[in-house]
C-alpha cells in the first residue's frame, strides 16, 4: 500500500506468476477481503475499467455504487479474453452508471444502460503546453536534419505499419520519431529505415520536451476492430503542445477535430503524406493556434472529473431519497 496523498492510497496486489485466471481471481478476492477486514472498510464504491475484474468483488460486502468506466471496446483488442462480452453484460446489469471514453463508444453502447455518459479524452494543458517553450532538444532528436514527424504512445496492433513504411520511403527527408513500448506485435514486422527512429518508452514528464521539437505529430492508426471506437488522448495533448496533427480517419478524431479544422485527416497513404506536408507550416500560424486554444479552453481532466462527480452525487441523492421513502412506509 502506498499513500499518494493525504486522502488517497493505492493498493497493488502482488500475484504469483503463472496462475490460471480462476486462481488469480480467487487470490485477489482473498487479498481484498483481508484488506477490508484489516482497515474496517464499510462503505465503498467499485470502479471498473474492465469487466474482467467483476468477480473480484464477489467476496466483499455490497458496494454503495458500481461505476463502469468503459474507456475502450476491449473485445476488439488483440488477445482479448473470449468471455469478455458476457462479463461486460453482467457489469452493465449491475452498474449504477457507465462512462464511455468517447462519442463513438457512447453511440455503440447507449442502448445497453439507462445511465450512460460520454467523456472524451481530456488533457493536462499545463503539462503539454510546456512543449511550446522548449529551447533544448532531447539528444535522440537534437541533431536530426529535416522535419521531425512524431508519435508517442503504445506501438501495437493499432499501428498502421504499412503507412509508416510508405511515409518513410516516399519522404526520406522527413524523420519519423516513435516514442513508446512495442507490445503484442513482433518488432521484426516494423519497418527499419534510416529515417525512422524508435527511441522506446519515455517518462510522462519528458514527453513535452520531445513534442516541442516536432514539426507535425501523428496518429497513424489502422482502421480495424481495435481502433473502431477509440478516442486518442494524444489528439488534444499534441494540440495543447501547439503541434499540428495528422491522423487517419479515426471517428473520434474526425469529429470534432477535423470538423473544426484543427486536425488534418489522411484517408489514403498519399493523402496522409499530403496532410503532413500541408501541416508543416501550421506550427507558426497564429490563427491556427488561436483556434486550438479556443477549442481547448474548457477541456481539462479537472472539468471531466467535476462532471463525473456530479453524476455520482445524483446516484447518492437518489439512494438517500429511496431510503427515506422506504423508511416512511414502515
């Protein structure tokens, strides 16, 4: 257990490697039950990011509230558990409120729950805004000649590998900088060309330094099951750093970012390259930056959390009202 702040503790269960799914669930149930007993926990809310965790609370008292924070369509991801659909239906049935990580995911799931709300990706504007005043480049990109075209995030089955290859081949004068871990795909399948630079994972605090040296930022995602409903957090993060963005036609990037003229959407390899070329001059456009800042003015994780808390308070008020009404009938 770690104390993150005066009122916040984080608890990370340590499990034995090689356990089967049922064994992992049973062990986590035992660990949580012991935690509840040790700290005499009575009232709690269960907040789920994945329906696969639902059985873990079966050994605990009934929570006062169950929240399903559905950030992605996890069933579309590589190696998704086959039972995830059934488990999600169970969680939907038990949840008091459901949050979705974007508008397209909300549209896909709004019929599954009576109290569901869309909360698209937000930003820490102050953090990524540091990119606008970076004076010294990180060593990996300090001496690169030509435009720097960058991406940060997980490099996995969502990445359009052939698009990256096409950009690098057709524009050898551009440097493609890819920051992030390579997971769930064979690194050997990635294009290895002189102007593609894989520099591995970087600490969150260091990202503005890299972003500040880019001329254009990329969202080069393939259009497949794993990206059908995503709302990439990097879109507003790139923009907060004052860096133009070119993306494939991800629905939650098209709407609202393309519609509002903030991001270029490339709908083919050549169109994507054209978008990068057109965007190279935007970084110095005061008009474009003003449009970006106007859009991001009321976008922040604090605002998102405030709106979420309002929904949670509504549930608590309804519960109190119902309890009061039941008491009056006795």
